[in-house]
C-alpha cells in the first residue's frame, strides 16, 4: 500500500509540474525542484530499499563519485565541458549541489536494477545500465538551462560530456554488479520513467 501511494505521488508531482510549466508557471515550479529531488531520494531509500549496510555503502560510494566527478567537471572543465550549477538545484558544496550527488546514486541504482531484469549477461547488463543513465542525461541536458539547473558556457553539452557520463556510469555499474546489488524493479522503473517523461515533455514545451 505504502509503495503504491509513494509511486502515485511520484507521478502526481511530475505530471503537475509538466502541466504547470506548460501553462507558463515555470517560475513557481522550477525553484521547487530540490523538493522533488529529495522526494526521489526518499522513495529510493524507502522502497528500493537502501536500508542494509551494503546498500548504504554502495549508495554512499555512488553519491561520493557523483559529487567528485561533478567537482572536477565544474572546476576544471575536463570531464563534461565548461558549466556551472544554477539556483534551482538546492544547497551546494563548493559549487556542487548535494542533490546532484544523490541523483547520481539514485540513477545508478535504478538503472542497474532495470538492466539486471533485462539481461543476465554481465557486459550487456553494465552497458544497458550505463546507457540508460546517458539517455536520461541527454534529455536533461536539453532543458537544464531553461530550468535553471545548470548552464554550459558554450550553450549546450558536447559529445565528450556523454562519453564521460557513459564511462563513469560503466565503472559504477561494474561495482554494483560485482556486489550483486538487488532492488525493487517496479520502483526502479517508475523512478526512471517518470524522470524521462518529465524531461522529454519539458523539452517539447520549450521548443514549441
């Protein structure tokens, strides 16, 4: 029951955001993005779930990796290009939002579980998980500036951004597979698909 309510709220939040932004109320919804990202983290932790020591340590590893590579990216421009984070991503540590580290961990966990259900082949599993992470990143990159999430100095992410995302994601998925991470497939699908649909819908809104 609790899982059903949590997933229903997940969709209500995102669909409401899509409708509100489409009606021209982005200035109301975008600053609330940190609350949505916190809710994503709560749902992941509660229902994936991330409650035993191994999963907590793996989540912390993915979080730290995300924060670390984003710090390198923002402060050196060597990984993802020249960019900086905007005001709608919440509290930051030296320019890096804590919630971006959380989102790296969430995406790694849920795409790992989705990939695990699709195939038993190790290489395919890792490739699918990493590919799904890059897929979502691609659509987020199309709307990030408009939403006030992050801003590329050149206006958009280049191909090297996606290559780095894929390679880092592969490394995380190799570790998660090695540690035999298991989670709730239904929750993982909901968390991934709702973010993907939101990003695509937002891209459609701002380009029409």
